[in-house]
């Protein structure tokens, strides 16, 4: 990917950081327009943050790990040091996500909108000043003897802050979709042909998928699949460049051969499950999934209605018709598992997903929706937390791995290595799924592999 956060040159970092911050300002302005109050008040929900808190947190994160961090040149080798005080009084008590609990964020004396805007601007200036002086001190990129590790360490926290800002940008789109108001680009949904020319990557369907829209279950098995031969998968993190702590040391697994969908499950295929009373049949659901469905009295997926064979989707405050070939989106892990059981299939493990993407990159299509996998989010062997130790470790064991990327994921973040993770009930994520055949006995070793 161009401008991949992992390999982007240090000379390109400054412009990408500026671009990401401009996006944050644009999004904040859109939130002001949509929410129209001085405090950008939104209902208390487990999947949301108060927007003013979240914009302030984006600024705080960069400031804390870059300008306020005397140990930043050590990168992921950083040993804890005392960070310098914030120029913004009580910033740590307001915006540190590791210490300010989610519930508490709704009761804080946050800054007014203008104060948050100024905080974002001030931190951007400090970040840029640090970047210029750090690179000048190392004579990067002109110093031919600078080792990869010196450059990687010197640029580590800048890449981390850039990735962090991009992840929150996607979270702001999730918030707007949840609350039903537009953001830049949402008037051109990812299934519209015009979206091809937008900044967002659009993955067109294979021709046979677009033509094979059908609600008939027996045709589901004819959905395009590829066979991945038995293999030993090894995806080590690269010798140089940026990576997240949860990607090190390596993803490895012994895989039996399997047939995997070349594309995520479409709206048409999902509709067949709904029409076959999938939401009324507990035997298709895990106990936790059925309890979740019961608790929310769901008879279908979030944001979707179906009438006369046409799909209408709530899309950032509008009701839009969505083509039946487009990947199913906004489903929880529970719904994905129930569909797979109904279809006589199962979700791929994380290792199967990566193996297929590597084995047949020209056939394996991903990038419109995050994809739930069968793998619990767990550390790879040899895991060591990076300095931002709350990024991964607190979430091992009760979150599920999603692979790929969504229509709104910044191109800088797209990578086969990326491990996204959410709790199973989250249907507000731009997530769908694909399946593998369930006819073979994969054995315990595979089921336990990441
Ligand atoms: Fe964050």
C-alpha cells in the first residue's frame, strides 16, 4: 500500500501526520454541524465515546507519547521515564484512556469545542517540531550509516500516533453511523460506482458473484471458493519497519487443506438465512449468541430492512438501497457464526485467512468490510508489550480477531498483518465475514492456533 504506516519513509511522515490531523479537524467540524450543541452531547452507549472526549484524547495521545516523552527516540525499546507535564492543565486526568474509565468520560469537565480545536492545533505544532529536530539530530534520511533499528526507533512513536489517529477516524465514522448523520464521503457509499474515484479503496465483486445473486440456499455452495493446500504458515514480522506488539513474533500454524470463500458473504446470501427463519432458530446460534439475540429481540441484522427482494440499509442518516452482491456489513460475531452453522460451514481461523490471502492474492478479495474470524484474540508466542502497553494485552482472551480492512480504513493501515479485535457482540463495526468448509476434521491443533 502507498504510504503504509509500517514502511512509510521518515520524510513522508510529516505530511501524513498533517493530513491525519486535518482529517480530525474536518470530522470535528462535521460533528459540530450534526450535533449542534456546545458539548456535542450524545446518548450514553457502551460502544460510543463522548465525541469531545475522543477528539481531545487523539491530541493527548500524540502529545504524551511524542512531545512529552523524553524517551521517545528509543522507540519500542523505550523504558518508562517521567513524561513532561502537559501544557494543558489536567490533560492526563481527562484524556488518558488507560486511566479514565469509559463511564467516567461522560462526567468530566471537558473543554469547549474551541478549546479542543486549539489543543489539536497546539499538539500538531509540537509534534512537527519534535519530528524535525529528531530527524535532524540523526541526520535522517541523509545518514547512510544509520541502521534500520535507529531509524525504526526514532520514528516509532510518530508512526504509532499516526496509526492511532487513523483508528479513531474510523471510530468517528462508526459513531456517526450509529447516531445517523453524514460525514465526508458517506454520500458516496462504497457500493456506488462513483466511489471508485474516491480516496477510499473499493473492492469490486468478482463477476460471478454479481451475477449469482439469489436467495436460494442450494446456490450458496456455488459461491466462489479457492482451495488452500495443506501447509505450514509462517508470517514473521519484518526485520525492519513498524509493527504492533500483537503482531510479533510470528503467526505460525500447521494448516490442513481447506476451501475458503474468495469474498465475504454477500447481502443476498445473508438474506437467505433471514428468510429461512435464521433469527428464530436457537439451534443455529451459540448459547451466548442466542442470549444476545434474545436480549435485543433481534429478527434481523442492524440497520438492514428487506422488502420485495430489495435491501435497504440505514447509511449515515439516509435510507439507501444496497446491491445484493455487496458484503454483509454490521453483523456481530454471533450472527456470523449462526449464518455459518446454517450454511454448514464455519468461520476461518486467523491463520487460514492469512494463508489464503497469501496463497492466492489475485483471487482472495478483501477490503470492504472487516472480517470476523474463528480466532480469539491471543498473543503470539514470545509476545512482549510495547511501550503503549494498553494497546493489546488488556484485551487478550475476550475479544475476537478480525482481519482485512473496511471501506473507510485508511490505506496507511491496510495490511495482512493487521489484527483488529472486538468483543463478539459488536455489530456497530463495519464488519462482515467469510467462511471455510466444515466438512473436514481440522484437528485440535488448528482450532487452537491463532
Ligand atoms: Fe485511543
